[in-house]
C-alpha cells in the first residue's frame, strides 16, 4: 500500500488517515517527530 503524508501546520495533536483505493492519505501535525510518525504509520 502506498502512503502519502501531508504535514499540516494547523494540525496540533491528532493524525487523520483514510484509505482511498490503494493509497493511504495521512494528515499529521507539522511538528511531529519523525520517529513517532513512523511508528504510527507502520501500525
């Protein structure tokens, strides 16, 4: 599955993800640490 991540400066705490076809789109806070984001996306 392909994953596309959008870093939003307006988003503060939450991550929103949805699957459309064969692609997962994730909206994440711009200041989120890369290690934390990687862990969440893998789950």
